[in-house]
C-alpha cells in the first residue's frame, strides 16, 4: 500500500505566511491539490499565494512533486499521494488506499479545497474523494458537468496560460494576490549557498534530461556544451544520474574543454539546490519543462531549443 505522508521538505523550506492577513490561529485551513509533475506544480505558485493570504495552505501532490510544492511561497504543509488517475504511470486503483486518503483528508479539518488541473485533466475523481472526506466547498476547473461533486465549477478561457488558469480559479473562489504581486512564478527565498557545488565564477546551466519532442541526442548536447566552453563559459550540468550527463561531460572534455570548465552535478543535488544553482546561473539550456519553469521562477534567462518555452514574464 502506498503511504500518504506529510512531507519532510517543509522543515527545510520553512513555513511562509506569504503576506497573510490575520493571525494563524484564526485563519482558514485550505487544501490545494495538484496531483501532477514538478513542473506543473511550480505553475500553481500564483494561485497558492492568493489562497495563502487568507488561509493556512496544505498542498496535496504526487510524491515526486513534493519538493516542488515545498518550494512554493505560501505552502505550509505538503501531503503526498500517488493517484490512480494522474501521472505517466498511474498505479492500479486500491480501495484501501483511497479509504486511507479519505480519512487523512477528513482529519485535516479543511475549510475548503481547490483542485488544480490542466485542460485535458478531470478534477472529478479527486473531488469525489474530497467529498467523501466531508470537505466543502470544493472548487475546480472542469468542462464536464460535475453533478454534486463541486461547489464551484469554473471553466476558464481556454487561451489563458496555465498559471493564469489556476489563479482564475482562486479568484473565483474568493482569493486574490497581494497588491503589487503581478502573478509571476516564484520560489521561497533565501536559497542555499552553491559555490561549494558549482565552484566560483559565472556559469551556464545545461540540463540534458528531457523527454518526447524536447529530447536532444547526447551528441547534440556535447556540441552545445563545447560551443559554450569555446566562447569562455563555464558549464554546470544538472539532471538525474545517468549515462546522458556522463556522456555529455566526457564528450565536452574530449572536445577540448579544460578541467573545471564543465561541472557535472547530475544526480548530486535535490530540487532546492537545483533552484539555487539555476538562480545564480547566467542562463539555462534545458528541454525539461520543470527546469524551464524553475528558471522562470528565479528570473534566469532560458535558452530555447526544440520546443517553445511558455511565457513567464
């Protein structure tokens, strides 16, 4: 059985009131749900900040996205659960597992819930679980008739970008951003020191890990890194531990990169450290959407390749 847990990342990131109004003891308890990958969770940031102005926010997400949720300003607690209706490899439906989630949601004593989804996703399975837990009101975006599962049925403009979609739901539910907050992506600060990882001096981040249309062959990454080095840049490689980053690092060295000009951090850092490394970079070259969203959240320029980068101005 998959455990539903309160994630330990909270203690590392620190509780953030995000400009909340009123004392915590008298605040609402709101549940925000995004059962998605880390990149999609980062896009929920503006909506979370809006809710956090009035509520203590608990964020429910997939286990692999817990670090991303903990990075969002305004998130006080992170719960994780692998839903059978979300993710690239969803598990089989397990009645006992769903029952555990229902009990945990009921124990949270939430005053309301917002279910954030992409255009192609349905919030209704999640809404059913929350309804069984006695949570009301429940707000979500849906193009399908929700029956009695939703109290607020919001159908935003299909042309609105993902962060704006989620923020529009928060606004429909009675929340809004603080004055002066224009709804950009953001992460908690301060971020940890990184010189001990990257070495001293400016650098460009290259993140070879990706999938689908955004994937480059290792040879193309070697070429890109080699060009950067020839133009005087240091390059920091990030990503999951694996053959691709090792191949890129070895290829760049074989192409004449001097020692220390290519730093391989693949598999050595977590998302919080990655955010800090990206924050201090001159630019980021990445096909991975989560890394592009992270770069946008820390205002680091993204070098576009293969696929368009969503607007994060």
